[in-house]
C-alpha cells in the first residue's frame, strides 16, 4: 500500500482503516526511520497533493522527531541523529523549499517541523545554513509575502524553545529582519514578524542595552500598536507586556508613550483582545514591581501613574457581562489589574479609588453598585492604614444588604465575594460586626444562585481561619455557633444545584470550622456520624461518577480533619471509618487515593498503636500504592504513612520491614516517581531503622550504598538540595540511633568514612546550605562520637569537622547542638 493511501486512510471515518493505517505508519518508521521521514517530507512538499494530506504528512513527520514526553523525545533525537547525513540533508531541503508553498497549511507545517529539527541540529552544530537561509528569504527582494511569512514563523518557533545562547550569533540579523518585517506592507508578513519578535525578545538583550537600538525597537512596537488589523495590534501589545519582566529597568523612559497607547486602547479600542492586553501591561508592571525589594529605587513607575490611571481602570469594571459567563473579559481583567495595583502601592491606592467606591456602592443602578463592590473587593489585599479599616467597617452594612437582598444576581455575587474576601484579608474591619457578618454568610449559603452560596461558604471558611490565631472581636471561639454554622454548611454541601465549587467550598469551610472553632468534642462527633452515613451512601450512588468521586474525596478530607482534632476520641468509630476508607481503593481514581491515604494517616496519628488490628487489611493497599509511582503523589503520601506506622508500632514494625523496605528503595531509584518523594523516602528509611533497631542490620548492605549515592547527586535547585540532604542526615541519624538503642552501634563503623565525605561536601558548599542542614550534620557527628566512642573520635577530630562546628556555633539555631557536639567529640 502506497503512502498516499495510508495517509488517506489515517483520517478515514472507518476506525478499522484508521487503525490499519496507524500500524502501517509505525511499521514503516521502525523499518527505515530516515526513509520514512524522507517520504513524509516529499508528500509535504508535493504541490499536487491535497492540502490536508500534505499537512497530515508534516504533522506525522513532526511527531516522529519531537515529543513532549522527555523519554520519548530522547529516543526521537537519537533516531534523527542516526539518520544518514545525505538523507537528513534531503529532508532539510524539502522542508525549506516548502516554506515557499502557495498553500498556507503546508508552509506553516513546514515551519513547525523545521523548528523542531532545529532544536536537535543547532545545538550540535548541524544544519549551519538554516538560519542564514531564513534570513536570505527575508532580505531577498524577490521573495513572496508567503515566503516571508513562513520564514518569520520559523524563526519565531525556533526562538520560542531554543536556548538563547545558541542563537546569540544571529541575534542582530534576526532582529533586523523581524523589525523590517513589522514595517512590511503585507499584513501577513507584519503579523508573523510581530509574533516572531515576541519569541525573540529574550535573544536581543545586548541590543536592548544600547539606547539607539532600544529606541528603534520600541518605536516599531509603538507604531505596530496603531495597526488597523486587530490581530497584529494585539500581538504588538503582547510584546509590550513581555518587555516588562525582561527589561523593566528601561520601561520608565518610554512610559509617556506607553501610557498614552495603553490608556487609549482601554478607553476606545473596540477589539476586546487588544483591550485585554493593554490592561495586562499594567497588571504585569505591578506584578513585577511587587516582586522587587521594597528598597529598590527603580520601583516607581506605577506610583507615578497612579492618579491618572485609576479613573481609567475603574471604568472597565462597568463593562459587565450580563450573560455572566466565566470567560475572561475586560471587567475581570480590570479587577485583576486593580488587585495587583493595590498589592504594589498599598495605601497609596486609597486616595484615587475610594471616591469611586463611596459614590457608587449604595447606588440603585446595578452596574455602578456592582462595579463598586468589585473595586472594593479588589483592593482588600495590600492597604493597611487604620483609616481604611474604619472605611471598610462602614461599608459592611451596605455589602450585606447587597449580598442578601439585591434583586440583581450580579450585585449579590460581587457583594458576597467582596464580603468573603474582606474576611480573608481585613478581618480586623469585620471583628466588631462578626455576628451580623456570620449571620449574613450563613443566610448566603441558601441563596438560589450557587455562586453566591459558594462565596458565602468561602467567607465562613475565612472567618474560621482567623480563629487559628486567636479571638476575633468579642468572640474567643465559635463553639456556641458551631451547630448553626455546621448545619448550614452541611446543607449547602448537599444542594442538588451544585455549581461554581459550592460543594468544595462548603466542605472546606466545614473543615475549617472543625479545626479552629474550639468546639466541644461531642459536637464534632455528631458531624462525624453524619459524614460517615454520607460516605456509606456514596458507594451505592448512581449517575454522575465524577460527582461521586468528588464527594468521596471531600469526605475523606473531612475525616482527616476530624481525626486530627478529636485524636483518640475517634476510636468508637475507627473500625467503620477505616472500612469505608479502605473501600475507596476498589475504585480507579488516584485523586481519591490521595485523600483517602491522608485520612488514613491522620487516623494512625490519632490512635497510634491501636491501628495494629487493621494492618492486615491495609498492607495490600499500602504496598500497591508504593508500587504505583505513576499515580502522582500517591506514592509520596504512602511513604509518609509508612513513617507514621513505624512511629505507631516501633519494634512491632519488624515483620513488615522485609516487604516494605525493598519498595521504599525501589521508589528511590525509580526515575518516574515525583522528585518530592525522594527526600521523604530517605527519611522513611531512617524512621524504619529507628523503629526496628538492630533488626535493621540486615538491610544496611542495600540501604547504605543508596544513601552514599544520594550524597553526590548534582542538584541546581538550592531548596531541593537542602531538602534532600536534610533527609539523608535524617536517615543516618535514624539508623545510628536505632542501632545504639540495642547496643549494635559498631555495625555502623564501616560507613563512617562515607558520612565524613558527605559532611565535607556539605561544608564545601556551605554558601548553598541551610542552617537546618548544618545543624543536622553537626548532630549526626555528635551522635557518631557518642555511639561509637573512642574508635571514631580520632577520625572525627578533623579540620572540616572543627570548622563545621565553628560555623554552627555562629548560627543562632545551631549554637546549642554545636556546643554539645564539640563537647562529645573533642573532650
């Protein structure tokens, strides 16, 4: 069967034909990879073929040499590199020739394929004439607008993904042809050039550092922002947005033009996509300034534009979408922008924006009232002035009136959102009116609009969170209000019209209420009884299975919270709880597995050694979860539960060690497991060793080489490096303490040298090392001296050990352990 027929069948409606075609394509690729790619490139370049067929050939070619999966991509790279050079050159020529095609689908697909090949070829020094040939296409007077368009697209796609250093030698030429393209008469060329500039901005840093060249770039972008073609105009504004984080230091000198261009777009531009990007510029600017240190003198752009800009941005809040769709729109973008302005300039936002809120919050015109609610809600995180607290307190009655009684659903929605957000970020303003706010929120859980009810639940959640710190207003706890609030949340969680995260918000609020209300245990037990009845019902639920899974996950979360709060007072219900939690693992949803495991871990914490009767039923579940590393965080949580069980059972964990330890080791060496799981797995080995004492000796030959290997892994991420090293020390300390507890410390002697080598590495990289890791290293050295005595002290009396202890002595958090270690090692 010829390739054209196979490609035709690959998009046939007949499933059998499609499957046969896919099998034939896979076989052809395996038989002769280079020949297969060449044949596909021929079809893509063939002007006599249908456009859809040519495009399909190109897509298959692209997918043959590129994959989002790292392992698969590595295979693709090796396969392409192994293709004979003459075949590769023929494929390259066919692809670059296709850039001249009259058919957009073909030349655009060729641009994508070329860019993916460039990711392999250019870093290795291959296809050296690629970029020059693309530049030639753009500087040649005879090139068509189609050729220029596809060549610019190719440059843009390459720049989007490749390491900037690789393209540095071409940056001047690339920038020149892109800027020239942005001034081309053809909108096709102008569009592709503006898009290419967006992807090339990181490559032209040295150009941006030269004022003359920077001026020319910015002038071209400004001119393109005035394009009559909306898509080109939007792309130009996207370039402005991207310039902010890349070149913030140069923004101020262009703010006069930028202000006029963006404000004009916000006020007059009919195309929503352009307006959204104009607003996004200011949002990104504020986000960038917010992330700068407070004493950074360059952090001044927004503050200087604040007074004239606020009246402009608040007007976007009046462009409400009456259909109440959740799609991103100008009103949402404006509110987000105001939020970031408030975070950035804090109290300075109050003077220009409070008059708008004050004038419109009580308005009978729904658009004005709703906009004022949104403006108020958007500035709650940032300002801290006492006057602002008083202002907020005065708005509460109006907000409650809107949230509970306004006939317009959008006003109720925004007022309830603002009230809930106030409870999260300005609880002091709410404190003196907590009773009426809570009652309004409880009533809000019954609102006919699920979104309003969801906001009400969120508000209750935020108030409960505030009690974690202490009293709120006249309330020292929510104990007396617990039954009233819990019932409202329980009813809200069971509403048939669940939308807009109502069920999720209701359960989260219930969890916060249980955690922080300081309620009597018997009240929480009553909730537990209701929750367990609901849990039982989920296993016989019919209909929407996604709803059943979500409900089970939420119930598991609540059981976790209840176990944490009640501790051993859950014992009368433990058998029932665990039976239901174990049943969850008969489903096929690893998301529920995560929540169920967390709940089980909480139960183990609560009842400790009394979990032993349930081990036989739980062990198959635990071992399966440890094995299935593809289940996201399931393995990681399972490792944590192993640690919980070791602490609950201590020496009684020994019979389990022979089956569990190999699984922990396998997780450590499995490349597919989450990186976050590896530190936990190392600590877990230490927990097991501490629990089973001398019975861990038989596992030392397998465990210690893995620990030693982990000490030398090169890691760039400093936070992860410290986490991993801290866990290695945890493991060593657990092992030495476990052996010492049964007079078997001498079994650790062969591994002392490896420990000292690790300590030497940590000290050599002390500038990258957290004080916690330094403290753990010093603690381990002291433990070794104390456990092994004179036989190891001579080895420990080393300059590096002394220097490390001196370093610890200079750190507040490590001074005590350092002095102790010095005493036991050098006395």
